[in-house]
C-alpha cells in the first residue's frame, strides 16, 4: 500500500477511534481495566501524565493509555484505560496505576467544548488540541506506534505531552 494511503488510513482510524471512544465508552459502562487514579502500592508502575500547551482551560483533557500492542493503538476497544480530567492551565495532570511494568502508549485530546468528541473542521483537520506520548511530529497523519511507545518501570513514571492545535 502506498505510504500516503497508509498514513491517510491511520488518520481516519485515529479520528474515528477518538470520535467513537467518547460516546462508546459511556454507552458500554464497563469498569476500567486499571484503577482510574494512582494508589501507593509499593513497586506498582504509575504514570504521572502532564499535558501542556493548552490554548485555554475550557472543557476537559481526555487521556487514553494503550497496552504494548501496535494493533490496539487507536483501535476501537484497544484502550487499557482512559481519564477525562478538567482542563487546567498551564498544565493538566492525571495519574494512572498500571497492571505491570512494560511498554505503553498514550493519546490525548483537549475536548474544549466537553462534548466527548474529537472535533474536526469540514476538511477533517482537528479543531481541538491533541498529542501523544514522546511528542512525535504529526504534520501529515498519525505517528506510528513505535514513535509513541515508551517503557514504564515500577514506581513513578512521568510523561510530558505537549498539545498540537
């Protein structure tokens, strides 16, 4: 498959996943795979996610954690955990307790109008901020899983994500 078509296909999957994840997550009403907030269990890996670059403090920041599986990254039903936290400037924070040490990936978007939807304009460009772990460049399409994957170890693991608008 042509590289441009492959990136375009990944972009459509990402935008669709973000769109569906907002309302599908509510409709399914399943308990999260991991605790929504960090606990103090000794040795347990914890992600301390800090999201910067917000244009404003409206709405919420939706943070989604994916397991170490490229096929689940941005895929419907592929998430490990998700939190929606009120947007705070200059930095919004969230904490995730993870089941084990290992590889993970994070996708974030600023749901400024709090409609649980990743909004786009008429040509499909995002109108709300978004970002990924390891802050890859996302000029034309989505990053590859290998570009956003990181390894969490036992204890605290700070992750800084800067939004792009």
